[in-house]
């Protein structure tokens, strides 16, 4: 069975080099849905608690929220960084607190101090799905990702390999020693 979680992500981007309105900087509230597949954990009668999926995913995905997402070859990138630098906000600001941990993958790099994500490919809904799967595939048994932004939507299904050992008392993933990091249950 599947546990399904949805997030809103507000971001600005543009399709650099695209022949249409989307080549201009603009913003969206994107809706991301992550479906996690596993057996039903008998102890709690759940696949996975949705608030725990949210916690795991949001730790990384909050880097995209209220962020500017630009392709690595977009000339806006050095221009924006130059403005942030002159304004003294490039390397952070006391009010910039909703930050995730910085990450760098093949497809994207997050710079939370200036709320910027730099992508290898254009950040379409398809591009976002590839980035999200890459970031979370080792943490969650992802069976499907759907991303909707304005009139654009895409989804991708994935083959789930194996099952994750979960706590029968609170449902979250046990650590490598078989201990629940939340309630201390031991397998
Ligand atoms: Zn757009
Ligand atoms: Zn537990």
C-alpha cells in the first residue's frame, strides 16, 4: 500500500533560452506529491506516518521554498549574486532562518544562505521530479512523484526495492542498529 504526502513549494524561476513567456523571471506555488510504498506495518497499521515523510522530505525540500531556481548557465545567476553581494545578503541574513542543509547532487546545488538553487537542467516540472527523486531515493521508498506548477504537471512512477524496517510503536524507520530514534524501541 502507499502513504501519500503533499507539499506546497513557492519559488521563482525561468526557462532560460525558451521561446515563450517562461523565459522571463516569474513565480509559482508548486504542489509536490510523494507516494511512499511498503508493507503495512502491523504495529501501527500504517505504511509510514505521513508527518514523518514530510519531516524527512522537507529537511531537504525547504531549500526550494521561497527560493530562486536558476540553471547553471543562466546569465541572471552571476547578476543576482552580484546584487546580493553588494547588498550584503549573499552569505546569509539574520532573518533568513527557514533554511535546509545545503546539498549538491549531479542535478542541483542548494545555497540556503542566499535562498538559491542552481540546476543543471531547466527547472520544469519534469526537471523538479528528477531532482527530488535523486535527493530522497535513499531515504524513502518512493513509488511515485507528481509535481504541478501552474498549468504544467508531470508524474513519474518508480520500482520500490525491498521494505524498510519500521518501529511497531510509532511507525518511523529504525536506525541501522534496529533502534527507533523516536521512542527507543529495540528490534
Ligand atoms: Zn514557471
Ligand atoms: Zn518508535
